[in-house]
């Protein structure tokens, strides 16, 4: 069964939109972090779909590097969130604005 590339691109757009809405609307740092990861995965899906359409391995290679950077981002981001929670006892983004200045 062949799924058209347009279906993957539409799914990628929907996932990216949901991720962007999560970043803009959520107050919890972990949920914002998960929304950013959803946006990265949506971009990866689009890259793989276009690589399939053009029969090019470059898209798959780029997705591999994006996934590697995303894994490093997860490790560093979660460490920062845990450190902030230990200091502030909250991961609410509005509470973190007091750290400015």
C-alpha cells in the first residue's frame, strides 16, 4: 500500500501546529519542552517524506543528525528543569520570570 507524500506532509503540518500551540499556550516547562520535541519530530517527518519522494538519502541523513541533537537537548533541558525545580520548587514558566535581572 502506497501512502502519498502529501499525507505525510499534512500530518507533519498538523503536528508542528500542535507543538507551536503547546509552546505558546502552556505554562508548565515540561509541557513546553515536550511541545518543542513534537515540533522537531514534525520537521523530521517532513524531511523523510520529501527524501522518499525524491529518492534521496540526504533527508534521512539530516534526520539522523537532528535526532542526535534532539537527544542531547533532552538531556540538557531535563537537567536544567530539575535544577530549577530544586531551587524554586516550581516549573511554572510565569514563576521563572522572577529570575530575570
